[in-house]
């Protein structure tokens, strides 16, 4: 499981005084971006090669709110990889206390620049599949 | 089922040329806000009375992307109401063609200003329960 | 001067309980988009023809805050057009009271798809120049 | 001049493939937040004491676009402090090349929780005034 840190921006909050619920999808995105970067395959490079990873499914469970300026930990795991899809699972927690705030998953589909299904580049698929095994050992 | 319209802002899009996936949660929010307004109970008024409706669960299924300037229809239904929770279901479609783009649901919890559970105001609960019955007749 | 209406989304607010100041640039964008649409030249069509209008300068003066669910009026005027630049001026006010909230301007540069300067399409330039004259008569 | 780093989120981009112009105001906000934090006066703490710093004026000049995943440097300086106002100036540049992308300023007014003018807390004012002097020596 890959852990990255982010800090809540003022613009991420809403009039309820907490992070607007849509922004946890943005934090999930930061989590998987950093996980892929760690594998030496930055998503910006994959995009330059014509790959698009589009979110086709998402789910979130909100337990406690994050607030402005909170330092958050985003734990991200790859839990399934097929030729054209990747499933990521996430837990966002408060760095200070470790308290879990939001958890969820997203499923991403591999597309070409025109939005048509395209198989994952073998290098990326292999790297991600490697993480699934590791994930299965460590986290279940 | 209540239908409201919104138009995709340029700021809602991302570098993939389509609406960023987090923004459909914002469209869902517009849908339920307008549904509640139609009942004569604007959410802004409910907030002034100390009520907070916090999203505790959300799920989305993305079928086709929306693009800049698309006119979208947000169909919103109340599908469950308890003393402290409301479940809304949504279908977002293209106004021009009727093509469904994204569907999903959210569960909202009724809280007081300090974030503690608080029963829904009877008026709001009754109005929402009325819609569940109507929804069941028309849409299932 | 072209006037369009928009309503404050919950996601536009921040923990101060009012619209986050960055979002007025988004409202300005809605204003100029609708002004151009009224001329029969939707920006989405212009983009399909390879035109990009990029903001190169912006300024805002914040007098009073907008709040969640406020209906806002965005008044937009074209105040200068050259071969490659357009200057828009804006006043955002509360629909209910007419109270002005935020005013400002943006300068947009005409670019091609690769971000290089490109002269405005003659049709668009003529339409915009026509509005400058009209604006000078009516609004000054 | 205080320099902080931030990375462009995918959600910060728009369909033009670059950062949406409104988001540089969010980056400016990160810059001044970190500058104030460095002085040992986190804005979140100031807010808990009932202080609100509201943006009353902003201006930006966009020279080159930032793109997804770019590491940005936000240089922030305090250039004026009065009893109720602070002026910050910013330059955002690419970390990789040092290329300046966007520059601008904001003026913030000191308010109480109800939005009425309130003098800056002496501690904060003194800290900020100290930075103005330093800024004048080093940067002009």
C-alpha cells in the first residue's frame, strides 16, 4: 500500500467548514498518481504516449470530515488489474492522529486519445500486477 | 423524479477534454438542492435553522463523458428516508440526445451545527417521504 | 452590456461561509461565454475550429461576498478588441437586491491549438467590435 | 521572499490542457498560508481566534501555462501592511526550469467573524511588518 501526503487547501472547503465531499475524489487521484509515479511511470508520460485512464466507477464512504490545513495521508492500493481496467482502493486519514476519515475505491479504464478502449501498456500492467500480489500478502 | 438542468462550465473540465469526474458529485448536489427547493424548503433556509445535511456515502457509474458547454439534465429521486438519513438517486443525461452519462446515489445524514446526529425536521421528512411514494409509483 | 444569471453552487463556497474568491473568475467566464453565444458563435464551436482564447490578464475588486444559493447577475461588456486580444469588463451583482458584489476585467489572447498567437477569426472580431461601439453608447 | 512548492493536480487543469486560470488564485493562497505558517501563526489558529482575512483585491498576469503534474514554486512577499490590510505579491514559476509563469498580487482585509473590519492582531501585524522591511532590502 502506497502512502502519500497532501494538505487541505482553503479552496477545498465549503460553507459547512469542512472539505467539500467531491474533493476526496481529487485526493484519491493524487494517491494513485503518486503510486504510479513511484513505479517510474508518471501518468503525464503515459498521457504523452496517448494513454488515457478514465474513471468508470467510484464509491466513497465518509466517516469524519477533514478541515482546512489538515495534513492528510492517502493510502492507495491496487486491488485488481485486467487488460483494460485497474481497481484502486483508498483510505484517507489524518496524519496527526491516524484517524480514518474517508475510504473508497475507483475503477479506471484504459482508453486511447479518442476515448476507445485500449489495452494497458505491458510495462504498466506488469508493474501494477506486481503490486496486487504484494498488496494481497501485506494487507489482507 | 425531479429534473433540473445545468450547463458544463469550462472550469469543470480537465485536460482529458471532458468534465472532471469529481464534478458529477457537484451536479448531484445541484439536483437534490433543486428538488428540495421545489418542495418550498430551500436548503439555505434549513442551514439557517441549524440543520446540516452531510454526505456519508456516494457511488457513481460513469458511462459517457460530458464536455464543455453541454446542457445536462439531472434527474433526482428520493428513494429512502429515515429519521436521520435520506438516500437520493441520480441520472445525468445529455439534454440534446437524452443519452445517459453518469448515474449514482448519495446518502445524506442529518446533523446539527456541531456535526452531531439530529433528527430531520418533521416538515422536511414528511415532504421527502411523500416523494418516495410518488417515486415508487412512477419510476419502478 | 450582456447580462446572464448563475446560481452559487455549494461547492463554490469555502469555510468562511461565502463564495471562494477564485470562483468569481469562473463566473466571469460564464459571462463572456454567454455573451459570445448570444452572437451565434458558441465558444465550443470556435474551439472545434482550433481557436483558443487564453486569459492573459485578470483583475478583481471584491466589495461584498456572495453566499450559497444566491442568484447572481453577471453583466459583461466588451471594451476593447484588437487583432489578437479582447478585453472584457464585468460586474457581478445580487439578483434579489441589485447590490454589486464583485467587478473586474480580463484580457484574452487569441491562440491556435499549439498556443501560438493567431488572429481572431474575422467574423468573431467583427461581432465583438460591433459590441464595443454599442457598449460605448449605452454604458459610458 | 518565501518560497513554497506545490504540484498541479489533474483536477486543476481544463480542456485547454493547462491549469485553469482561476486556480492560480488558489496557488497564491497556498503561498501566503505557508508564509504565515513559517512565522508560527497558522491561519487555521487565527481563524479559531475569530480572525478572517478576506481577499478584497486581486490581479494576475499570465505569461505561460502550467500543466498537469508540474512542480511549481510559489514565491510570496508581503509588500504592505496597515492596521487592517495586507498586500501580498506572488511569482509562480516552474521548479524544473525556473521559468516564471504567472505573477500577481492580492490585498487582504482583516475582518471579524461577522465580516466587520477588525484590526490585525498585534503579533501578526508585527511579524508581517518585519517581513516588509526585509523584503524591501532584499528584493528591490
